[in-house]
C-alpha cells in the first residue's frame, strides 16, 4: 500500500517578506544544479526564490541557509518568468516538512504545524484555518498595538525582545494585513517601542491607521525577529521627529526611566506633549568620538531644545545612535546620547537628535524659560 503524504492542520501560514540567502541544489541526478540565491518571502510551508534559470515543476531540491548551514528538502511548486536581460525566474518552493525552517525566533503563531488525520486537514481554501489546540496559559506572545504614528509604534507583550532587534510586524484588521519593518528602540518588561525602517514606512503606517480608524476592531499582531541580525542598522527616517512625538520618544530608548517613558506615552495618548520643545537656533560646541573612532570637535546649531534634549543641525561628523557626545553652551556643558541620525540624501541629512545622559540638564534652562515667557520667536545665542 502506498504511503499517503502527511497532512497538516494549517494549509496556509503567514508570509513574511524576508531576504534570506540560500543555496538551492537539485536532488535529481539527471538534472545537476546548484546556485546561491535569495528568498523574496518565506512562510512555514515554503518560500519564493529569484534564480537565473528555470527549473521543472516537482523537481526535488535541497535548501541550505548560507549563514547557518541549516538544510531541508523541498520541491519546485511554481515557476514564473520575470523577464529581463538576462532572464530571471521566480520559483515557488514547497517544503517537504513544514515548520519554522527559517529560524525566525518569534514566528507568527500559525507557523506551528500540528499533524492531524486527513479529514481534519481538508479545509476549503477560503476558510481561515483554526489553531490545532488552545495555547497553554502564559505561552506564546500575544502582542497588543497601543500606539502608532507614521514613524513608530508601541506594542505591549508579556515577553519583549532586546533593544536593537530588527523585526517584521504583521498587523491584521478586517481581513487586511499590513507589514512593517522596524528596529526595537525601547524595551520594557511589558512592551517594546519600534521605529519603522521601511523606505515606504509613512505610506504603510498611514494605510494601517486608516484601517484601524475605519473598522475599530482589535487587530491581530505578529512580531518576528529577523534572522540576519548582523546587518548594518538602517539609516533613520526622513520624517522629522519634531513632527512625530511618538517617534521621538521611542528613539530615546533606554535613556529614560521606565516610569517617565510611560508617563510621556500616556500624555501623548491624551494629545499632550509631555516635554515641550522650543524652536530656537543656538550656536553650540559639539565634541566626542565619531563612528570611525576619531575624536572630533565642531560648532553646530540647535533646531529646537527641551530640558532633556535637542535637535541639532549642520553636523558634519559621522555619528551613530547610542554615541555619547559633549555639548557646550554659554559656559556650561553636559553629556548627551545620540538617539537618531538623519539619513543622507534626505531633508534630515546633517541633523541628529540627542537626550541628556542624566535625564535633566540646565545648560539652556534660561533660554527655555525666556522663550516660554515671551511670544514665539527665533532666538540666537553663541557658544563659548
């Protein structure tokens, strides 16, 4: 009697648009073939691959993740010509053994495959598959989206991930799925603050916000940590953080005490800005060690200031988020942490955001007091 192929409780699983370098090798001796290529998307049942040649459907192959050496077997399920010169091909691969072959640490919950009798697996394509069993209390990660803007979001969870983790966020509402790439800037016992990093992040976030407003239902949220954590952190946003208080708060990461961070977050939900910024141009002296480890000093300007930080412009030195710098103004100086760096070839090029290491600073308290007591105007000062 011919053995029947194993069937699974979940026929479809959340697709994640991740680029994973893999080696594709034919297991058919009549068609020897091996090529390094990159996935375009992955899920628990397979992936999409871009290759330089067409392969026959149902060809048995081996997939090997280049960085980890992890291997599995699969078959070619679909072949689509992408044209071009030379011609390239999109191959749909189906894993012989579904599961989290891709090693995504916090994979969507529907990636957990449970073997069941064939009758239980025969779901209509239009029917949303149900979990094979109820999760153990306390197990898994139930994410809750509590705050979102064009540049960032805050997610509550029982088990947050470390700062610096690059993630992909899947938010489903009213049958629509929104995918947002991001990097964790703030990590607390009960939640994470994520800065969006996709090139079209503003458009994606705006579409999601529109769905949330229109349908007003609790979204289903999945958060996956990207496997390639060795990649260089993407340059930060082209959106002005001064126009996005949530992004500005999230970028401060662990520089704020948890209680203060949550108080500021609550104030934003009420439509307030917990830390008013004063638009003022001050000539200040910036010093520290740049991204190449070289000591630097230069005169720059503020765009705006607050009691805890500032946005600086005309910065020539190459800095990174997390760098510690010294700022001198009016005979006083203080240590600050760089919270974001404007990307090159964007309106924020040459600008950085900083927050005081000690959480409070007095080097421009007098300027702030004066500006708040007078009508809004551009003030000018000089470093010494």
